[in-house]
């Protein structure tokens, strides 16, 4: 399971509590035995990274946001390792991603995704032509996350860090989270929910997800953190 989200948009305020309407009625708790059967439903295409599992996110079009034109660009290790490693060594990022150190540390995190089966794909977030964030789009129902909380088939997860300090604290994280979750819902017709699981202590990140139209669903104990399960529902996307 990828590490926690770094602060998407600094801001005060405690993590929200789940209300009566925030409970998920069940869905599906995947076991190690069930994961392979779901994997078999969507074999990886050779037409692009994760084409069979995530509906070709490398081909998703740029979108216009209040902050500028934004695009997810698939990570290329030889081109992007230095900048992503620099971001990982920012103390605000390292506190949650825990990938500070030499470039080899970041490479060790990226390589299994780049060489993997396509259930998790790393991207640079490019805003107005400038790389400024790092993203992971992943199949939550095929991720170890599914062993710890209810998921549904084709649930799609997001991890995010805003790499450039001057892009934090202006609401940009929320704008981009809304844009990327919209991209997921627009391009993945079988996906009914976009999920995220920021560290519960990371209140700026939790607040950014709430501002982006996600709801707080539950507190989840994961192997490496206590997380806030954030959910954006296709059925309610126009209302939030």
C-alpha cells in the first residue's frame, strides 16, 4: 500500500467525525483469496500502462482548473526521479511519505509501480506547463487497502503530494483533487467511488479532500498509520 498523502493544502481544524449519514453499508472486504479473482476480470493491455485496470489514465486529456490547465503525465524514472526525490526530502512531505534520503529510496518506491501489473500508476501533476505535484492512481479493490476497509469493485484510489512549497496553502490542492477525481469518474465508467486514505493526523490533507467534494467515511487502522477514509461518490458528485 502506498504511503500517506502529504499535505495537499495547509489549513487548521480537527479531523471530522463520521455522522449518521456517513456510514458505508457494506460493500466488499477483500481477502487475499478474492484479490486474484478480481484481477482476472481485467487483464493488462499492452497498449499503455495500466490500460486494462485503470482505463488508460496516461491518455486522459488535460483539464482546465481555476489554478490553470492541469495534466497527469506518467512518470519516467530517467526524467523525473531527481525532482520527485527532492520533493520527498521536503520535511512536510517526508513526515507522511517517509521516503526521504538518496534518490535510490525514491526509485525503490517508483520502480515496482513502473514495472508492475498496472494496478498502481505514478504521475507527475503538471500545472500550466510546470511539474508541481506527484500522484498515484490505483485500483483500491486490488490494493492491500481492501483488506482493511470495505471496498467495491473498481473503486479507484488517489495519493497526492504538492511538491512545490509556493503551491501550498492557496486552495490549489483541493482544486486539483476535484479535477483528478472528476477525471477518474469521467474516464472510468465502472468506478462508482474515488477513495483516499490520508493519515488522520494530516488535517490539512483531510481538509483539502473535504473541500474537493470528498466525504469523511471512517477511521481505518492500516499497517503503517491511522487513516481517514475519504470517499467521493459518483452519485453525489454534482451536489458537493
